[in-house]
C-alpha cells in the first residue's frame, strides 16, 4: 500500500505523473521499469490485451520492493473482476467506460471493503499473506487504494457532475479515442468537437479539484497539449513500441 500512497501524494501535490502501458505477458518488462526509477506508475492492461489474472499477478510481483505503483485497467466494471486484482496487490484500479454516476458508484464499491463497499475479504499479497490483517488493514486499504474511473463516452460527460460527486474516486482518466467515437468522430481524438468536450471535462473536474489523467500514444506535442489543458497524469505509449522505435533509431544511425 506504500506505493498507492506515494501516487496519491504526488497527485495531491499536483506533480505531473508519467507512466506507460504493459500489455504483454513478460513480467521482466515490468521489473525493468520498476528498477529504472524513471516512471511514476505502470499501467497493466487487461481490457485490450490478452492478459489473465495470473499474468497480472506476475506483473505485480515484478514491482515488489520498488517504488513503482501498479495500476490495472480491468476488462469491465465488475466486482468479480476487480476483487482478485486488488487481492494480488494492485495499487489502483481503472474501470473502463463509466457512463453514469450509478456505474461510478459500482466501481468504487468494488474497490472498498464494507461498510464503504462490497469487496470480499481475501487479500493475499495485498495483506502480505496474512501478515497484515484485521480492522487496521481494512481501514488502510480503503484509504490508500487508487480508484480511477474512465471517462470515454458522451453519456459520462453529460452526467459528469454527478460522477465527480461520487465519494471515493481518486482521479478520472480520459479515453480520447472512445470518446471521439461516441461523439461521431471515430479515431479522431484531435477533432475540434472532441477537444471541446475534453475541455468540458477539465472544467467540471477543476471545479471540484479532481485530478485528470489521460491515456495516449506517445507524441510530444500532443502530450504538451494535454499538460497545458491541465492534465495531472499521463500514461503514454507502450513498452513494445518504445522498444521498436529505439531499435529503428539505432539501426538507422548505424547504417548511416
């Protein structure tokens, strides 16, 4: 839970937090990131990658004894999917395609033990394999877990004030591509109408001091634009594209 507290503190201090996506099964990739001390978090991807709960477990193990928080985007807003990820020791959960305050409440409830939520008790690694159990553990777990809801549909934007009013949300994250599709501009996240909607999200979030993050492919100018709009954390790129880009650069340089 120390890493989740570390990420929470950085967001509270309004530091820009940077991370990248892990969508492959090899946990050594995550271990390399954990030892590099370059990033503020790693985003393990279950929604759009063929990653099982066993693989998530291995990625989380790869970050142990490091200061790298692990946040996991689960495939769906389902407490059955969220519970084992948290039990494995994930520092935070990203719940995709939240479209209403009611759905946001479901996501929060799945991440919290009673009486605040419905998370079942069986924390495994999260509780150091029963070395840290009991009421104090439950209180600390509820207070430290990073709960992220993804705003990526116009329905969510239209209900955003109510969503932001749901207790327990740590931060929201914008999904520009799905948002653009819901607005009628598929695969056009930089369309002017999409960016107008993005500004609506920031305006509503700023009113209640809610940190906003984004998931984007790596592009320096686009990243700069998101920061200028007020983005507090960015997950950009993925390990494999970074590897291929570096390899191509090396190949081009040497061949020249």
